[in-house]
């Protein structure tokens, strides 16, 4: 019997993505996964006005019956991808995400294909660049870990004609972008590691004097630990200064802090 996939958080983190591990994910699933043979990409159909990752609860716990669809117990995918590019790790075992279908000879989608649910309403919501780029990088990292060719990443709409997800993403172009990442040809890093003044990019989990400087600048308790409170306050600061509210302090955020200080 294959084990639960204990590497699900390490792989995107090593790829430079922002990772949030949901409590209990390492033992959450409908039994252990089989051999990983590919990825199925989805969208959540969540309301675009409901926040960054409103589907975490339903993907973790499951959903009741819907018109034309039975109830499903969670987890409903291995990952949820937030609108800001955050990778939420949901469950390391089998998830109910695929349904009946097939792709390149594979028919056991739930037990052999990793499911990724990306937050998008599926009815015309534009894919933010930070989220789409994180989607590509996440898939590239998984494929590298599983030693699979890029063609083994498919959309749910390629798994079955019943589905349209991920709506608005051309999977041929998406796989071309995955190849670019895997071949070292991606156009830019998601966020540089430091700015021109050598100040590091900071995200949840960071600590030290640079975090204290950030906390003082955004008006949160300066304890030197970048936790959820600092992240939430930073998102609000970013929105107020017309930045991408991703909760990460990179060069653009440091520049905004400098501008506010200069104008004070």
C-alpha cells in the first residue's frame, strides 16, 4: 500500500510558493494514494467577492447534494490555490475530485491524480497573474517530484466532457508554460528574494529584525514573528496602497513603505 503524500507541502515551498498547511492534512484522505500518475486542474466556482480562499472549508469537509450531483465527503482535493497564489495543503490521501472520466489511459482519477482546486468563479473572473503563475509553478513542481512528463497535467474539462474547469485557461498554453518553468525559461521569479537595498522578501514564518521593521511600518505588534496577525495587517496595508494583497512583503511593498515614510 502506498503512503499518504507527506511531501505535498515541501514541494511547493521549495519552488518558492507561499504555503499554508491546514491542520490535519497529513492524515486527511479517503485512504492512502496510489502511484501518482498526474494532476487534474480545477476551479472552485467560488464567488469572486468572497475573499482569497473561501473554498477551504468545503474542500476540506465536503459538500451536500447539489442539483444533478450527489453529496461528497471531504477532502475534495489535495490543494486549494488562493487568488493571491497561496497554496493551501488540504489532504495527503485520496480526495474526491475527479469523478468518472479518463485521460491518456488513466481512469482512477481520485487515487492516482493529484487534484488542485484554484479559486475562480468560472464565469468570467479574470485569472490574476500572481495566481496563474503560482498554478503553473505548483504543477511544474509536482510533475518534477513525481518524475512525470508535462502532458500528465490536465484540466478537469479534459478528464470529462461534463466539466468546463478550469474555465478561461487554455490547457495547451498552460502546459507550454509548465514546460517553460521546468526548462528554466520562465519569464521572471514570482517575487525577488530581496530588494535593491538587500531587504529580504518576508512572508509568514519569517522572523528577526527585518520582520520587526515591517511590523513597525504597518502598525502591528513588533514581536519579530511573521504570523497570521502580521499577514492580515499587511494585506490591509497592501490594499490601502494599491498593491497586490498577497500578504508578502517584497520589493514593491518595501518601496511603498519607504514612500509613506518619506511623505510623513
